C-alpha cells in the first residue's frame, strides 16, 4: 500500500509540473473582468515554445510562448454576454469571469485611499454588486521592469469592498449603473508617489523632459547621504543657537515605564512635544542561526513628514550600529542588526528618541524582522521635555530635508506596478496624483517639470498598452491647507501652479480632469469625500468616452478676457444652462473625520462671485471689489487696480470659490495675464 501511495504522489507531482508550464498572469484569475473588444489580450508565462490554448464562452485562440517564456493570445469578445463564465487556459480554469469595461486607477494616496477609510461608506461597504470588481495590484518600486504582477480580483460585497480604491469604486459604480454592464477597475497606486516614478524607463531616457528629471533624480539619490548630513548639521546648529540641544544621558531608565495609552498607540508620543523619551519592546527568542533586525522607516505617512529625530537603538543595553539598505531605491530606512548569537535567547530593544521641535508618532514605523510594530508592542518612559520656544525660533527653523523615497525613484513604480499589467485590455485610465510634485526641489522638479513629465507618461502608457487614443482623465488637486487670506502669499503659489500644469495637459487629445477646488479639506491632504471625484471622473467618461452627450461633464473654464477700462470681462466656456454663484453660507467643513467646521470669512464679501483677484503692472494682487455675472461673462473690478493686466480665479491652495454652472459643476481655477505690447 505504501508503494502505491508513493507511486500516485509521483504521478500527481509530474502532472503538476506539466500544468505549471503555463501560468496566466494574475489578472486572469477568478472573478476577473475582461475588456469587451475585438482583440482582448490574455497573457502569461510558460516554457519557451509551449503551446497555449485559451477559451471563453465559445471563443478560443491559441499561441506559443516566445524565447523568454511569455505568451499572448487575443480573444474577440464583442459578442460575449455579461453572464459569468469560465476562462480556460490549458489546464488552468478561472471561475466567475465576466466581460465589460476595464479601467486602470493609478496615482498616489488619494487614489489608493480605501472605501473603509472614507466618509459615509457604511452603506456601500455593506452592499453587494456582482458587476463591480476591483483588482488590487501588489508589488513595490523596482529598479528593473517586473514582468509579473501580483494581486487578485475582488467583487464588490461585504468584506471585499472596504479594501477597494474609493475614487475607483465610485467611478465604476456610476459607469456600471449607466452602461448596465460589468465594470472592472485595476488599482495600482502608491502613497507619496511622484510622477517620475510612474514613467517608463525608455521614455525617461529619450524624452528631453524625462531625461532631465531622470539625471537630476539619480544624481540626487546618489549623493543623498551627504545631503542628509548637511540638513542634520543645519538642524543641530539651530538647536545650539536657540538653546534646544540634546542633553547628556545615561542608559535606559529602570523605572517609570508604562504602556502606551490608546491615543498614543495611534500617534505615539505626539503629546510630548520637544524633548527625549525612551521606548522598549521585548522580543522572544529567535530561531537559532538567524539574525534579528529592527528597521526604522523615516518617512511618516500619517503626518506627511520626515522624521529627523536623533535616535539611538540598544539591544539588551548595548548600542547598535546604524546601517542602510544596499538598494538604490531604499534611502529612508535605517537598519539595526542583532547577530544570531545575541538574538537566540531573546531580549529587549530600547530606543531613545530626541527631537528639538516635536517627537513624532514613530512606533508604527518600526519593523522587527519585517513585521511592522504597533503601540501595543512598546512601553514608554519620559526623560525630559524641552523649554517653550523663544520668540522667532520657529521662524528661524531650517527647511525640513526633502523626502527621498522609493516611490520617488524615477521609473521605480512603473517597473514594479505597471510593467506587469502591460498589455492588458483597458477602456481607459483615471489618475489622482500631484501632491508630491507640488514643491520644487534642488535642481528643478516641481510644477514647472510636471506638465512635461505628465504628458510624457500619458503618451508612453498609450504606446505600451497599444492604444494611441487611450482615454486618460485625472483629478485636479483638491483644496488643502488654511483658507487663503493674502492674495500675494508665495506659499499659496505651489498648488495652483501644479493645478495649472495639470490643466495644460488637456492639450493632449482624449484627456479630461475632475475639478476638486470645492471638494478638499483644510486639515487633511486626503479628503474623505471620494464620491465627488469618482462621480466627476465618471461624468467625463460617460460623455467623452461612451457618447452620453446629454450628461454634463465639465464646469466653466476660461475662454477669453477683455480689458474694458478699469475692469476685466472674463468670458467662460461650458457654462451649460448658465453661470451661477453659490451661497457660501456661514460655516465650512474643515475636516470630515472627526467633523469640524470653521467660520466663512470671505475675502470679497461685497461681491457676487468669490475667488477673483486682479493685478496691475506692479504685479501686486488685490481681491476683487466686484465680480458680477453677466450672462457667460464675469465682470471683475478692484478699486486698487486702475489698469488691470492680470486676473486670477481660485488661485490658492485652498481658496474661497463659488462659481458654478447651473448643472452644479465648479469653475476651473486659472491665471490670465495680458500679453505685453510689441
């Protein structure tokens, strides 16, 4: 009997080896959505020369794996119904596969924000919609294109919807309801990502704008440690100047330890301000012969900042040496290693943290042997608190050092999270990104480089996915930070300039954008309202991609400006059934979670339309005293500008604005300047 069992096992293993020769991409697993088209790609991997047979609902095709072991077949799915079927690829069978529309959802954290984290999503997360599905792509930044993509398809139902992209979900839901067919979204987004990370290597190397950014970024990252040392030296000098330097200290305290409070477990140590604290974490005995690692991730996502604290790490009272990863894309990780002999019996990590400004919440950014720790893993003891800040100290604080993240590395996210999707069948792309590119850096970058890079990326993706007219729409940056008060504040220039770069990209055909100047949060860079961007992107897609011309999709935008003595007459396009000024009310929402409100304090309270400013030849901006709607024109006037040569609308990070068309779509922010006389 034993011989028979062994013989049977050998047969099974042999069969598995044969079947394993053909492996479809993860995109073609259970619950997949295939694009309804005449040549829908299905692809994967096999031994070179291996024959691949694909069938779906009576449609079949076959092909051969090439010399690199890649195979691709195309199916004519124009006649396929929307009912679920099996997708057979040799001996692989994917169940519950449907045909419909497929959209790629990419960008940074506002695209990756999940349904479980957004406002008023309880009803959506509890509902079931078998025709709405989401593939959540795994992977991370890589230095070379990755042929394989990780991930699986989720169906919109309790337990799965909460982990879908919220913008993508609302976009897909509106499409699915209007088109009455399945809609699949493929989420491939990473928090804090920059545009250059999503560009492919060839475009970055060939396109002039891409080449400039590629060279600048690589040079910066190659010398990052020296840059970081300069920033730290400047901070230490500031500490000495303002009497906020660290104090001499001995070993970790024996007494005074306590568990973190529930509030501290979310943002550990946030309430301590400046000073020094100790943290300790007991670690169980380790596998014999295996070293122990504590990694410190220095970019703090929850607070959108770089942790420049002075940190010392000890293992059983002995200070550990700080090292760094060898990978060129991991620049903000510090590694502390405990040799296998010292780790075998277990012990205690103690960490001393000093910060002259404010100790950030850091425990969730420690990893022990690859596992991210939580507040429950640590105990805390306070050492000292720094005295209150002297007048002028914070104004004199040197600039924070720039982030140097894997998700900023040129081509890194394309390599790790897009290359493996090529050449899947797509209906289009929706995009929410730009926050990480709003600030210029050493040698360039910022809004000035964004328009070129964004256009380069769109054109390259269209080429790679073999659709030269691939529809591509994005979210213009939402309102953020404190409401604008001074129209000349240089801090209010960066986000408007990035929005301006996004709008310039509309020059590419088959593109669109959702205006979110009225849909942000003053206190959170991640607005919890994701229904508005999803719905506005869907309105564009329904009108421009699917031909639902009766559905409005774009709000008023600048058409022309006429100088009329001391006034400017600003004409708008896409006014729909007419321009209107909404009532701003007496309070506005500052933050969705927890809900908090501020008092509306208009900059132009005496005028109909809020958000306009004028400038004369001196370049000084003044809020409008008058901005009145006359048909499809807004007449703008300021008593302080006798001869206006420039006008702005909504030109701030978080402006007061209230101009819409009658269909409820907001006017697009803009800046216009009179061309100089020749």
